[in-house]
C-alpha cells in the first residue's frame, strides 16, 4: 500500500526484474533522503504515511524549550494504480481506503544539544473491498496507532541548524483486526528503528529566504505473528524498509497583522518503500516510489503555531496493483512553551 495507495490484485502477477533505469531512479530518491532525515518521524505503516512528517521545517528547534501539538492527516485512496500509471479498478479487489490520522505529540529540547520527541497516534480507517464474486463489503477500524519515542542531537553548530535523530516505533497499534490484511491494519506489529537528520540553510542575510533538507529511514527489527482468519495459520509479517525525504524552500514575511510570523513553504517529498515480506504479506503488491509536491503555510500567533499543507503526487510507481490518493492533507496546531 502506497502512502497514497493500497493493493490486492484480482489475479496474481509475476514479479519483474527492475531495469537499470528504475534502479537509478530508486538510487536518486535514496540519495535525496541521505541529504537529511526528518526530525519528526513518520508512523511507518504499509501505506507509507511517513511522508506526512518530512517537510515539517516549521518544527525545527531553535533553542531550549518545547512544543506540544495536535496534528491531522488525511488520505482517500480510491484510484487503482499499476506500475507508473492508472489501471482499471477491476484489477484490484480493494476499492477504497479512507484514513484520518490524529497525532498528539510533544517535542522538547533540554538544552542546545539534546531533545526528545513523543508521538501518540490515533487512526480512523474505512475499508471497502470485494471479497469475491461482487461481494462488496465495508469495514471500519479506529484505535491507537504505533507509539514513537525519539531523541535528537543538535549540537553541531551554534544556531542548531543541523540535527540527527534516532528512535524506535513500538507495536502498540492493533494488528489483529480480522477484516483487514496485515498491510492495512492500524499497527504493523513490528518494532522499528528510526534514523534520520535535517539541515536548515539560509539564502539571504536577513533570514527571510531559507532552504531545508530532511529525511527518515525506518526498518523493522522485530516482528509479531498474527492468525490469518481464513486459514487459521499464524503468519509473520515484516513491513518493507522505508525512506522518506523532503527538500524545500521557505519565505518568511515576519510579523503581519495579528501574526507574529507568516511563512510560505514550497517543498518536494520523495519516498521509497521496499516490498513487505512474510507469510502475511502481499509481496507482489507492496513497495513503491513516489514524489509529491506539497506547498504549505505557517502562521504563528504568540505561542500558538498553525500549519497546513496539501500534497499532490507528480510521480508514482508501484509494484502490482495498489490504491492511490489524489492528495495528502496535513493540518497542525502547536503551542510553544
């Protein structure tokens, strides 16, 4: 399932060997990620929702203290995709996945060098699928997602413009709902390591124009099995490794009316996710590459911070058949303390 996607083929398809061109493109996206990985990590689900947290340059720390925030992200995966283009909906038994992601978080810098982040997600997911022979069924699941605990080091320079991050995603989300496949469950059932970095650079002397690069690498290091409802077998599942990266530019208007800060953000986000593996995985219909353009705006009023963006895919290539979303929506409200 792609960030914006989800799959189940109506008939099995043979895996194809990647061409040198595709391998080069994959390497290019991975190189973008190496420029810097996001300080506020992704949820790391099979749908690749990690893309929501790269590009959040407005969350870079600038001193000791913290920010508490509430974040909403939305996806409506309703279009079947195969390879690099749209495909007939009949080729995919899954018809729609609509998800609302809610996250409560706290990011706190103890001093110039060290900080911690805690992210507590809650997901609300709708799933419409054809169980066979035109038997269309609709399912719903809502529960806590996978908790994320992270630490950040920013002591490379006096202005804290460069930072690295390391942390862990814990298997606190539900991964045993019998109406969902493992790659559409709210939780992955895996413990993942998170490694990342970011850098903020200044374009002009007064700091109105600046640029940023960030990214995050995520890998499952421990997995759990779950009982398949149709076969009764205990099947393992390992989500594919994922890299999410962002490269962007910001223009800060400074104080405007009631806003203590008003800034426009233009950014490109790249994602690469490997195929899922294990007996509970759909190996031929998972894994993807994707680039999204996501303009955003930040408006601060005193200690309150408001941010919003809309992402639109401009390139996507998937394995097998997967559902994609035409846009990615993100809204964040924070309070600095």
